[in-house]
C-alpha cells in the first residue's frame, strides 16, 4: 500500500465538524453516497471481530417526522437545563452550540437522511461489557462521519432521542436485541464549514506516566 498523504489525512481529521445549521434541507442525498460511507465504516475495528453493527437509513418523510418528534420530546429536559445553565452567557462558544442544537430540533424532520447505527446487545451493570459494546460500534460511527465529510456531506452525532429509545425502536421496527447508539442527520452542506476550531492546549489534556496532582 502506498504511503498516505499526511496533509490530506490530517485535514480530514482536523476539519470534520458537527454540522447542524448548515445542513442543506432542500437538496436530496443520493442513497449511493450514504452506502459508500457505511461500506467504508465496516472496515473499522470491532470487538472480537463480532461485526454486530447494523445501520438503519431512514429516508421516508413520515418516519423522519416521527423520529423528529421523538427527538424533540426526548431533548426537552436537557434543553431546559442547558438554558438555565447558560442564562446570561449568550456570547460563549457553549451558548452557540446550544443554539445550534436547538435549531436542529426545529428542522430535524426536514433533514433528508437519518442514519441510526445499532449494535447487537444491551447494556448491563458490567463496565467491561458496556465499554466493549460501545467500542464495537463507535469507531465505525466516526469512520462513517469522516467518509461523509470527504463527500461534502454534513453530519452530527446526536443521542437525545435515546431518552425515548423504545419509541424509536417501535416506530422503525428495531428488534430488542439491538441497541441504538445515536441518530446521525445527513445532508449536503457548504464545504466552507469544514475547518479547524479552537480546542484546549495539548498540555492541559495529555499526561505522561501518571495523573498530575492538584
């Protein structure tokens, strides 16, 4: 295999963003593009090579509306707490993210594709088992989002509908033995939204050998 172009790879990793406001709500998404992203995601590592993932791609208008309603109701408590926490702090980055997240609630039914990644199994009180389950699907989820970004498709990994997971499962016919891991809205977007953002300095989050003392 030829050596990867590090500049291209690094740009992909550094510019894949959560896109909400800039999702094109009018332009259809070719299912073949979504399938390409999913097929690439299947190359991600998975615990014990179980490959217990399933990808539900929702395009039907009525089903998207149903999911959007579940998402709205499932997010109500979270948004109420966020609004209280951010009162008087409207100019911060967190406030902007909150506003963007609220916008998504209002337009989710119009986003042309909803992707729900699932994994075989259910959560338990065993930390190892739960970590293994998440570790068997989340690398594939991130691969899917990277592949979408490379095709100028905007995505955002959301989880708020999982407050009403059983309702979503009933709506979509998801069997009880599969756990939904999130809901990923997918739409075309303006390529200019893919850019690096401010993050904490490396030295504040990376420790060597031992956790620092206060």
